[in-house]
C-alpha cells in the first residue's frame, strides 16, 4: 500500500494510456469492428498517440503553473506510450490498410502532404524514444535536453498531419494547434519566470 500511495500517478498513467487499446479490443470482440477494424485502429491509435504526447508535453507546464512536481514523474511514461501508439498507427496503416505494399505506400506519401508531415513527425520521435532512458541521459549530458527539444518540432508536425487529413473537419486540428501553442508558450523562459514569481508571491501572502 505504501508503494501504491507513492506511485499512484504512474499507475494511473499506465491505465489511462492502455484504455484506448482496451476499447478497440472490446469493440472488436463484440463484433462492432467486423468491417471497420483497419480504419478504427488507424484512427484511434493516431488520436491516442497525439493526446498522450500532448499530455507528456503538459507535465512541465503543470509543474510551472501549480508547482505540481508529481506530473514530472509520468512525463516519460506518457511520451513513450504516445510514441508506441504512433508506431501502431503507422503499422496499422501500412499492414492493414495497404498490406505492406511499399509501392502503394510511397505513392501515397508522394501524393498526400499529410503523409509527409506524419512520417516526418515519426522520424523526429524515434531518437527521442531511443534516448529516453536515464542511461542515455547520462551519456548525452547537456546534449540530452537539446535533443529532446525536438518534441517541439514533432508535435506541430503531428498536428499538421491531422489538419491536412481532416480538411473538412478542422475543429479538432485547430484545438490541437491551440493547445500545442499554449504549452510551448508556457515553456518560454520569460513566461516561466513570470509565472514562478507570481506563484511565489501568492504563496507568501498571509
């Protein structure tokens, strides 16, 4: 029980991250996805990947705004789950939708700019996932932080991927873009210093 009290947020992060996959499995077993499994798995894994990456990016701003250091404990977990869903999104598209027909896939990439943005986002995320361990953090030293700032490139590319895919339904992509923009703004050093000073003054009030 002591371990659970300390690790409850990490346990919750694992459970929340696995819910999208569990919902797909339940729907499949119930027969609801008999004819649309490919499409649903591709769409749901892509959405889950983007949401989890956003949640990972939000951990530092939560600490900045509210001093909630516990959020930093699940930042890597959420990011790795997000990357896993992005990989599943790609595998579902390549294997289930296109039967690993690489000629068809590359033609699709050449004809649809959304695919270029999506593949670029994945390529940026790969080194971040590989170097996410503490061992790599020690090896890279100061370069580790610089490398992991590439997430600031990967997320806008992911939002652009969704925007170009959903040209007729832009509400969700626009909302994603606003969230990404807000989270990135909160990471700007002048903004962070202003927020920390305001929080410190508020805490000092009687």
